[in-house]
C-alpha cells in the first residue's frame, strides 16, 4: 500500500511539473502573439 501511494505521489508531481511547463508555454505564446499584434 505504501509503495502504491508513493508511486501515485510521484506521478502527481510529474504531472504538476508538466502542467506548469505547459502553462508557462501558453502564457509565453500568448504574450508573444500580443506583442506581435501591436507592431
């Protein structure tokens, strides 16, 4: 049981890292598009 919880915990951490990276990429892309539209 403990091993399962640890495995699940590690998966959640990995997913959070991926989500954070995706959010940063989306924000950067959005910001870049806004800048491009101004010029």
